C-alpha cells in the first residue's frame, strides 16, 4: 500500500467517476465535518461525478442524494441505487432480490439473531432500511464484543444469509449481490460503462473490510488512514492510502485529484 505522494503524475487523467464509501470514509465517527463536505463540493465543481456506495440505510441515501453534490448513491450494500432524473428520484433495484415475502423473512431472521446472540442489537436506523438487516457493533453504545460479531456472522453463514462487516455494522441480506456487483451493474445501466471502462474511469475510496472486493477490482483504490494497521488490510489493502482517517483522509484524496486535474 503506497502513500498518496507515490501516485504517478497522469494516473488520474482518465478519472471521471468517484465511488466512495460513506461511514468513516467521508464521515468521521458518525459526523460530516466541513473539510469533507467542502471536498465533495470541490470535486463536483471540477466535473467529477460522485457516487457513494454504502451499507447505510435507504433512508440515509435519500438524504445524501437530495442534499449532497452527488450524481447517484448505491445503498444497503448494493441492494438498490437512487438517482435523480427530470427532478424525480428514481430507484434501481438489484435483480437478485426476491421482493415477495422479503419483509417477513427479514423479521424472522433478525429475531433469531437477537435471541441467539447476547448483546446483539439492531441499528437504530433499521426502521428506514428496505432490504438490509443491520446489527450495530460500533455505531452506538453499548458496543458488541468481537465474539458477538463472530456469532452474528456465524449465524449468517449457517443460514446462508449474505453479510458484510463495516466499521460500525454487520449488514445482512437475502440476495446474491454485494457492493462490487451492484456498482458494475448500475454503472453499466446508468452510464453505459463496460467493466473495463469503469475500472479505467473510476476510483474507489473506502475504510473497512466490506470494501475489499472494490479494493481488489479497482486499480485506483484509496483508503483513509484508519486502514493502516488494520488486521484484515494486510492482504487486502487498497493501492494507495491517505495519512488521515475519516473525512480528513477523504479530503486529502480529493485534493490529490484536484491538483492532478489542474
């Protein structure tokens, strides 16, 4: 994993799309600080199209789309994407999701986990999730232990429920998708980009283990400083890493893009 200063001049010349995680990548400990928000606006004014890719809820994604200078948002770990067209919010849903009966299956699964894993708890924004079942491990106190996190993911494996672990949640869902597969599908549908074009014209920024498939896929992958020293990152780290964590690290990545663009 190289520092931002090691990126060769000209490597970013073809970049038009900025794909980025949100929690602890744009935000810092749950807060959106001015330098990260200003970085988003600066990138947008420079002509970059920004598409957050988050395990967060559809409710939060709706807010991001309406209030941030972004072109679209992929949410709930790839379940759906929101974008604006002719002043209206449009929805693109991953085709692997079986809509009928989904809510009932999700309710049963969440009850099962809460019963089997002492100390487990749902994310406080579960009410505004459509397909995702989020168990909060480091978003709000009391935090879950590593053993409890492992128990939740163990139930997912046993019950053949797909899951991803972010910096704050264990996200669980029914469907054969993840962040990467939805990114490639949506970017092809919305922007007519082949996989090869996407990987040439986009960067990805992230901070946690559920970003690993995108770190592997994108030659121009970037992490924020919290990745340094993370146990999972030894084998699956991004190509480049900012010095600072959270939104400050994202602002450093944005500054690099803007400098090379000039």
